[in-house]
């Protein structure tokens, strides 16, 4: 697997500049620029930050045989907040979403 190519492809799919990726991920811009221009592999910590910013988990990033669901930053924020909720609140939210979806299908 070409890690840098995959990162660059994900970045470009999101129409994100290296500067914007650095800004959103909290990684120094020169560090990211060097990663892409000099071909240096990012640390695991930075790779995780980059992946999170691009809306994929590390597991998804390294999965080659399955379809990767790419999340927008807003969707990623939603799921991060959702994971922090209690099971009963998650159930209520799921019921609300299902209700809204069904009402739009009519």
C-alpha cells in the first residue's frame, strides 16, 4: 500500500489543500508539506489525526478489500458526539432520524 498516495487521494477527493488539512488536523503545516513533497511517512499519531480530519478511521484507511465510507468533517463530528451518548439517548436519536426519513419518503 502506498500510504502517501492514499492520503493524497483522500485529501484531493475532499478538495482540501495541505494548508487546510494542517489547520483542521492540528499538525504543523511544514510537517504536512514535507510529508507530501518529500515522501516522508507520517507518525502513527499524525496519520490518525490526518485520517480523522479526512473522515476515515485508521482501520478504514488500511482496509483495501472493503468499501470505505468517507465522512465529511460535519458527519465525523456528529459520530464522535454520538459515540459519547448513553444507549437510551442513541436509541431515541435513531428513532427520530428514522421518523424524519420515513416522513420524507411519503
